[in-house]
C-alpha cells in the first residue's frame, strides 16, 4: 500500500476485486468458513503485488 501497510492473501477466496476497491477478508477463529473481519482498500492506493511462495508439507 502507499502507506506501507501490507496484506498477505493466502488463498484467492480471501480477496474480492471491485471496480475501485479491493476487499481483503481475514479469519482468526477455528471456523475458516466464517470471516472474522474484512478490510476495504482503494485500488488507487495499491502500490505493488508480490507472489508469495506457498509452503507445501508432505
């Protein structure tokens, strides 16, 4: 973000892109199907995106 804030989106279902904003969903409870909170972010404030390598356990 232009402010320096970062969001780690670990799954495509945790983000929704609109025309002018981005909704980032978070969950911290034991029920991953229930989102605990969400943040609305203006697309104009997104400075860059990075691909995070996923850790796969055998």
